[in-house]
C-alpha cells in the first residue's frame, strides 16, 4: 500500500502507526499497529479516536493484513472484531461494510487496499468541503463555542467542526474559540486546545459547566460540534455534553450547527432514540489519567453513570453542515438526509 500521512495516523514503509491521543498534548508517542488485538486496544482506550479516524485506522490495518497474506476468513473475522469495538460512531460500520464488499472480489487484496486508500483520501476531501460550507456561516469577530475534539486529530483531513473553525479563521480572521474541556476524558482540554494552539487560532479553555453563563453574558455567537451518528430524522449522537449545549443555545437564541461527512449519516436508524450509546468504565468519572499519571478523587467504589455520547434532537439544530452543503430543519423534515445517503 502507498504511504498515507495524517496528523495522528500514518502508513509509511508498510508500517501503520497511530499517535497516542491519550498522552497528548504533553507527550507525542506513536504506536506501531500490525495486528487486530493492538488496534482493538488502541480504539478501546481512545488512543485512536474520533468517528472518522477510527473507521480509517481500522480499514488501513485490514488492508495491511490483506497485503501480508491473511486469508479471506481471517480478514472477515478481523472486520467483525474491529467493527464491534465501539458501537455509537457509524463511520466504523460504514468503513467495515465497504471492506466486506471488497472481500467478495476475486482479487480481494487489491480491492481491499484500494477501498482503504479511497476511504482515507475521501475523508480529506469531505473535510475540505464541510469546512468551506461551514466557514460561510461564520462572520469576522465571531466567538464560537465547540465541544470535544473534531479536528485533524480525529480525521484524515482538517476535521469536521474544528475544520470549519480553522477555515473560518483563514478566510475571515479574528475568530475566537471557547473550548469546552469535555469531561470525562478531556478531549477539548487535551486535544482541541493543542490543535488550536498549533494552528494559532485564539481560544479560551472553559470547564463544561461554564458555557451557560457565557451564553447568558452574550459571549457566544455560534456553536459548532461534530457527530458520531446522524439518524434519518436529523437527531444526532455526539460526545456527552453536546445535548446540554443545544438546550442552552435554544434558550439563549444562539445558532447551533452540527458538522459531519456523509459517512456519519445512518438513515437506517430512524431517530436518535434508536442509536446505541456506548457506556464506559467508572474509573473515567471517579478520577482522571493521562501523561501526568492517575488521580482518583471519588470514593474508589462510588457508583458511576458514564455514557460516552448523548443525543441531540433535530428540533434544537439550526443547521446540518455536510460535505454537500448546509441543510435546514425544513429540508431535514422533507427527508433530505435519506435522499443524500
Ligand atoms: O469518544 P471520542 O473522543 O471518539 O468522541 C469523539 C466525538 O464525539 C466527536 O465529536 C465525533 O467523533 C466527531 S469527530 C470528527
């Protein structure tokens, strides 16, 4: 397979490497990944994360295994195993479905490699299109709030919601970003802050529970977030805390946009209530861990509720920024998403 380079994933000289997103921003460690068990661990521990990137990383590994001579049966089992790692982000299922089709070809090795390379390149192009459509909604001087990490670290390209922000800064300048730290795993505080710093986009880091008072003070003009799955009626699942922001935005009359590529649409899911929400370990809420070590602040046996995602209903969304354009509530009600998929 040809060399492919993204911010947090690379295939170079027949070796797949993943940047450890759990250790960022203070440690930049790359892990070589050459088997399914390693990729499974990297995904489960969120060392590789972000809806588009999980699917692409898993696809590149399957393509690598195919080139290394894995049998059809082994590849089929590997696809099944990787698909089961995280249940909410539909991009992983989308990528694995493409590879299953490739596996049916007589020259399945060539077909799988070409599918994986296409998925990688397609994601770069999708990010660019979303960023252009989204940046047209932003005005010079806007204060934009975002949640979780949806940047280049989470995709093969410049990102989804954060890609829009980056593009808006390039096109209009004078943008300022409020970055939700995003408890429990702090993708905002660790990763979005890191990316905005690298891109030289002015930002201010806040704890998630500070967003309401900022909105009440008139300091938020627009909100852009990503998505892990968009249902046929426009409801979407994203990092837990997104729904809070949508409710707050509605109350304060602030524009709230979801940004996602067509690989995040799942029109076979009728509405948000049908999206499976990943539940994660209690340790993530009882304390925190990272490059600095571990801290436990709650009683070690405290009962914990830890859904990784929540669902935002379509009625709270101002617009769906997809790679094909920006869609309104009226268009979504007219089953526009079904038409696009
Ligand atoms: O659990 P994570 O860090 O993989 O969750 C990521 C998100 O919720 C993102 O907002 C979403 O995947 C879109 S990323 C381009």
